[in-house]
C-alpha cells in the first residue's frame, strides 16, 4: 500500500490498520524532511489548502499550516470571526463558495460532531477533520501514536491509559480507535460523570479509579479538564478533581518504570497534571507537537500528492 | 349520489368484520355492507359508479392523530392543503393538526382558522389546541373557547409543561371540558442540547444523547397526574421500552391512559444516524433494537393503542446543516401504511385487522370521533389498499412539501390504491366494473362542501 484510497480523513474509526500504518510510515519520512536545514519540499506546489476553523485553535491550525507550507502548498485560513460565517452564511454555502475558488483540500474544525462528514458530502475537494465536536480528532490520534512509536518502537501489546474528561473528548475517541486497531490495550479513566454513556461497550477498559487505570501502563495520556465542566456540575471542585484524578509523580509509580506521559494541550498545570510530571523525564509533550507537523504533512501528501516517494520529490 | 365497492376484503375492526363483501356508499355516508355470501347490486336510482375492488382491502379511512401542518407560520414547509394531499395519498382521511404553529392555536381564532382551512381540503382536518399561552408552559390557554371552537384535544407539543403543578391544573380543567390531553413526554433538563438517543451510538458519534429516562420519567409523571385529576391522558410517540412498561402498568390498574407510537420507532434505530443523516434526527429520538422489540410487544399486547405518524415536514435548508442545528422530525403520512404492513403485519407482530384498528377505530375512540368505522350511517371515509403490492419510497414524489425521511429508496409492501372521504374519491384510481380503467385524481375534484 503506498497511497490512501480515500477522498477524506474524517476519523480513525473507519480507517484500516494498513491505512494507519501507511500514514505513520509516511510521517516518519516527513520527520526526516523536517530535520533538514531547508524544511521544504515542492510536492504540493500549486495546491491550495484552506483551514476552516469554527472553533478557536492555536496549535492544530498552526501545525496544519506549517505542514502545508513545508510541502509548498498555498494556504488560506478562515475562522468564524471576521468572515461571512458571522453574517449567518450556512456551512453548505461557505463550502461551495470556497470550492468554487479552487480549494483542493479543506482542513476543518467545527463544534458539531459530523460537520466534516457533511462537508465531505457537499464538496468534491478533500476534507480533513481537524476536530469535530466530541467526535474525532484523527490527526491528534495519529500524532499520539507516532509519539508512542518513537519511544516504544511498537504499538501492539502496549497498555495506554487515557485520563480525564472522556465524555467531551474527541482526542480520546480517535486514540481509542487508532490504538486498538494497532493492537494496543486502551484504558479510559475519569469521574463517572465524564465517562460517556455505555462506554463499557467500546473495545476498551473503563475505570473511575485512576490508580487502577495507571497500574502497569506503558503510556499515560492526560486530557485537559475544562473549568466550565465544574460549573456544569460534572465534579465538585478543581481541588477534588486534582486529588482524585490528577496525574502526579506518586500515582505514576504504579505505571511501568519506562512509562511516558502525553498531553494534547493546552495544559492546566496543577490540575490534571502536576508540574513535576509535565516537565519530568517521562513527559513527551513537546515531541507530540513536533510529530503533529510530520503527521499532518503525511496526511496532506497522501491525499493530495499521490504515491511518489517524498525523499526524491 | 352513490358509490358501490364490489368484491373487496372488507376489514372493519369497529364491527369485527374481516370478509369478502360489497360496500355501498350514498350521499357521503356508509349505507350498507353485504354479508359474506350475499352481494349488493347497483341501486336503480340516482347517479353512481360501481368499482371493482377485488384483491384489495377495503377499510375505514385511516386516522392520524399526530401531524404537523406548519400553517399558520411556516407555509414553506407545509400547508394545511399540501398536508391534506399527502394524507390522502397515504390513505388518511382524518388528521389532527398539532399546535406548534406560529401563532399557536392557544385561542379560539387560530383554532377556527385551522379548522376552516381544513374544510377547504378534501379530507377531515381537525385541530389540537395549545394547553398554555404561547405553549410557554406557564399560563393556561382559554381552553373553554378552544373546546367550543372544535378542537378535539389539547397539547403543548414539543414544548411540554415541565412544572407539575401547572400540568395538574391543565389536566383538571381539561377533564371538565372532556378534552383529551396529548403529551410529548420529555424532561427538558435531561435532554438539553441533545440531538439523539443516549447510548453507544451517541458515544461513538460524539453527539449529545437523550436518555430514555428523560421520556419515561415524564410518562410516569403525566400518568400519575392524570390519575390524580381524572383526566384522559394520551402519551404521544412512545419510543422506548420504559414508556411501554409504564403505560402497561398504568392500564393494568385502570388508569385512563392511551398511547401511540410511530412507524419510525418500530422500523429503525439510532444506527440510522451513524453517517450523520439529519433526516434521522427526530424527537423523541430513534432508540435501540431492544426498544424496537418492546414497541412491537406493546403493539401486540394492546398496550400501544394507536399508530400515528408525527408527520413533521421540514424544508431542505432546515436539514442540510450540521446535526446540532438541524430541525427535528420526519415526514410520515406517505410511508406509514407500507411501514405498518411490512414491519408489523408481514413480520407477524400484528394481524392486518389489528393493524387497521390502531390506524382507525382506536384513534377515533381516543378522540371521541364518529369516524374510523364502516358502520351504517357513518361518514363514508374509506381506504382501499393492496397489502401485497411492492412500493419503493420516493421522497421526491411526495405530495408533502417535506422530503425529510430516512426511508427514501426503501422497498416496502402495501400500496394505497384509493382514498374516499365523505363519499368522494380524494386520492387514487379505481377500476370501473365491466369497463376500462377510469382515472380519478384528487386534483380534478371539487372540495367537499360542508
């Protein structure tokens, strides 16, 4: 397999193991490109990519833009503020208008689950989901897997514990589909109020006791806890959340000695993760960010660039 | 003027009839049904036509006690006229218009407007009044006026009264007026921002879910308040196992409760949303296969009295949007009968006789109508359909303005051949006995004077 036989990247749930493997392998070659003194290849010259963000984002958007530019694509960026979106234009009309301008691929973030699926049906251009509501964030799932691969040289047989607000997390969903397809065991842990309905029917273990969830883990992926969740009554206080569900050094002793700790950012230091863990030896959080650019280059290259070897491009 | 329907299989649950017989209609009323071994010959006097309906089922015109006709206020989605055409095409000769219009029928004038517009259509359009002013769930509407204007029931539709004290008072007042109270059961706190059933499918799709408990708790509350107030409560669109069980227990202790379900609750599940198809977004939401099984069991044992459609037409621009902002609801008038035949009768859940009862006599009884029967002297509302014929659902060909159905392209069994309302053919075509086929389309007919 040397190319993706699909128009869109909407989620990891509907992706095969060999597709995921291809993306990860391609991302590793892209890392080589990013390590060169001149971090640019001409592969996507003449292609136009549009980031269409209906939710605020700094790192995902910048990461996609850097990836597109490293492949020499042209990038235009649209966000909800200062666009016709605030004038009440429908998503359908926004997409059709941009397509008519010659957009080859849309990178889309939206607060509604399924919005990229709607986009994919509406336009002939490629659509990459950069996070849709509580549904999926496939490039984050892929960059998390690449980061684990960097450190563990394999995914199969690993135990990956994801801690925090699972209910609202698209990162957790993309991770669980990707990791389980690659043969890892996934544990989801958090307060009962922040575990989704019938989570026990997912191909994962679910825990409300974080100590048990961390026991013997190879990877601990800590999710951001949003302060608004406390105000909505999902848990009583930041203090209690940090005490019962926060990842600290003490808790990490239950994991494997070579455990790595990940966080999709942005972090609330002292709440879901203590500073000594975030800055400690097991943390690979900045590696995730670097890998994000490589994974997004791989996605753009495989969707828009065809199967040529990037090294000779 | 008379009409003679010869040789059909007459099914009239109101009289326990299921036999080959002839039906004679004169001056808009049922005049006679022949016995199994006798026949009715064409009357000598007056003008009339003899139709050959052999091989077809002849039943009372279907009654749908739950439709949204969008007029006044959203005529781009449906009008009373287009809704009535859709109804006739689906075999329905009586429909009850729900009150979520703009303005709502929370007063005599709007009820009279709806009834008046209904009289301009070829079928019977009845009004359901609002329970509270603006359906805001706070102040009781002028229910006495609404009853006098001819509303057959009251409801606050998809804006159910959350405050139990206000609900109790409305029920007490309605019982004094003899008005059934139709309730959409939903605890709005438990369903805030939700778009589908809560369960593994909503978890995987990352969409906010409505737990069944949000429906069941309100079903229980409304039954308890109805028992307290002596009111006839009717539970609309039962969608889940818990509601079926709640109604079953209430009936076993003699509570004055009836309930309905809709074809989509026994034909599809929340898996219909797996590809973010907004046409499958409806409230209450499509549930699970376990709920479908419970709905079928409730239909079979009589817990669920009635099948209604909750026909909810929406325009394309209300559905061609993100799931979170898409309008809830699906059209149902033109797919109900084939779904009932295919999913209930063919699968052995109900006999054809039982299915027809839930579409005719049962809703007539719940609302106190003199329809849904072929008994002598009753209004001649009749549906003629072929339960064997295969049909393919084509949303683009609906008479309704709404195209929002999850059943587009489905192959089903059970085709409406013709509908007769007040003695006149209002939809379809029938073969004239001993002559070539005569085409009678509803469009060529004058509205029935009243």
